[in-house]
C-alpha cells in the first residue's frame, strides 16, 4: 500500500471531573472547547474536545470525564506523555504562567536539541510543551486567554511506553511510512514524511523492566491517526487486516469515521477520517457552546441532559 499516514488526528484521554478538565485545558492552556458531546458508547457521560480555532486534525485532545474515576497506573502498553509544540520564545512565558496558576512544572533536559516543559493535568495526565522552530499549520483561537505568540501549536509528539519497540517500529516504518529520525538511549523518534503536519512525531520508549500500565483517569485511552477520507480509511482497514490485525468495522463518530486496533505493544490505535469535521452541526463561532448529540440519540436528549452534570466554559485566567 503506497498511502502514508500524515500524522495524528487526535488523542483521547480519561479524566474525572468535567468542570476541572474544562478549567485546565481552556482556562490555563488556552485551547478552544470545540465540541460538547457525549461518549457514544456511554451517553450518560461527556466527551469533551479541545483544539485550535476549528479543531484541526493534529490539534485535538479529547476526554471521557468519569466523575469519581480511579487514577490510572503508568507503565508499558500505553502513551506515557502527550506533547504540544510551542514557540522557542515561549518557554519563559509558560513557566511563569504555571507558577502564577500554582501548577507544578519543570524545565526538563533538552530532548534532541529542543527545550521541554513537563507537567501534569489535575488527573495526573503527563503533558509536555516542546519548543519547535518549525511549527505546523494551525489556526489560533482568537479568544484564547493565552496570547497568540505563546499559544499551543498543535501536537508536537506522543511518547509510547513499550516493553519492546521493534514490532511497533516496523508497523510505523514499513506500513505507515514513518522513518526513524533520531535516537537517544531507549528513546526512538519516528516521524511522518509530511513535515508541515501537526503531530507527525512518535517517540517509542523501550522499557523492558517496567510493568504494564493500567488505563484510567489521567491516562491516554487511545491515539488516532489521520485518513484523508473514507475511501483511504477503508484501504487502511483492508491492509491492516491483511497484516493480521484485528480491526473494528468502521464506526460513525459523527465528526469523523473511525477504525480501531491494538498495535503490537498494546496501545490502542485509531485511524480517523479528516472530514466532516466539527462544523458539521455548529457554526465556527458557536463551537462548544451547546450539547450536541448524534441523530440516533436526539430522542433521548431530555434524559441525557438530566444525567450530565452542568459545566461552564471558564473565563480568562
């Protein structure tokens, strides 16, 4: 198959309190709340989407918030860290912003020549801001509490913790079109051929002496890669099945269509279509302002709204 994966579509994680989640990602990090919907597999809970102005693929971080959910355990078979790109001139701004908002953050050792800030969200999800001199094309949210010059510029990378990395590396290089671009110790960096796309980098961490992780609050549930359209997605599904993977049928997620499978190291991978996008059922200026339900759930709207806790988009911090 000649098609290549351009990069990430979104990253989905698990949270506990939905309001606290909103306050952190909109109020502190300055991401736009691009979609307020429900978990299609568990409609009594929210599915919250954050990203740039329009939720461009490669900028979208989403959450299933389950109030009272227990904390996950970090380990192999999961994404260890999710990193956003920032301007090299923004390191000082973000360290000061975290200090003012009483968020513990540290400037870690440079990674492949790039400055790194590490911190966690209120549920313990490990996040990074990485200084990038060649940011991808994203659309800054003009109403963000973070000045445009310091705004998050989509995903820089994700780091996958694996017992062994070779089989996952083979999937990335021989099938997705990624190539190994850098290595340091047990960290192997792979990148897609599209050097203008956000989220084109995946780091594989070889951790043979680390136990298996447990996905729960503060953990990444899955990562999704981009497919140009449904036809390309179906080709990927056929190809992955031919390789011996168990792949789900195509699932309608309203704003994209999805297929899922587990890569050799145990991380849940998704391939999601770029269209139709988040303006399918809302105008650009109204994204995230109203609870949106898929057509097959509209008849149950009143019951769903009674179950969901009230949430409010935070004002600027």
